[in-house]
C-alpha cells in the first residue's frame, strides 16, 4: 500500500551569506552558484519525502527577478508542490533577507526530481497530502506543468 506524507514533512530552508567568491563581474551573486544551491535544496526536499536517492529530471523554470550582493543573507525555501508515481515537483523560492528579517523574493524555480535505486531505475514515492488552500493551488499548477512537460516530450523538446 502506498504511503503518504504532508508538504510540511519535507519543507526545508537553507541560508547562505554571499561571500566574495560567489560574486560575478557585475558585483552580483553569480547565477551558477544560485542554480547549484537550488538544485541541492530540491534534492534535500525530495530525499526527505521519498527516503531514497534522487536525480534531477528537469528544471522547469528559473526566474531571476533581482540580484543579491556581497554580504547579503540569501534564504532558499523548498517545498513539494506535486507528486507523481516516481517524480516529485519542488518549488524553490529564493529571498534576500535583511537584518530585520524581512524577505524580498529574488528567484522562483520549479524542478522535477525522480527517486532512483542503486541501478538508477525510477522508484515509486509516497503520495503527497495537500492540506491548505495554497498547497491545493500549487498541486493544480503542478498538474498543469506535468501535462505541459508531457506534451513537450511528445514534441521532442
């Protein structure tokens, strides 16, 4: 029988302080570092949900809204939005947090991760219990994105 877990059980936050080695030629956080951190956090969220190793299947959306600068505190917040049989969609929001704790969203990304066994074969994951109206809206969006991804694969993208 398939297990189920809530969104809260795997939700994760990660915090970084932007150091000089993370800065690009324009004085902002290099997008490649942020992309790496986003991918790592998606892996943590989905490992917590599935209890298995995971692999990145796709990055659906990576929307840079604003920059982060040296000494900024950057907070990544990850949560599951949609779960299929073996795949899990994760939303990662990235914020710059000031010293009063106020957060400004600078990036939103959706990634699809797949649970795998030691041979790299996809494995069934627990279902997702959506409890709040926000979680239900995310689930509906996730269903739409799933159908779009399926259509794009059909079309060769």
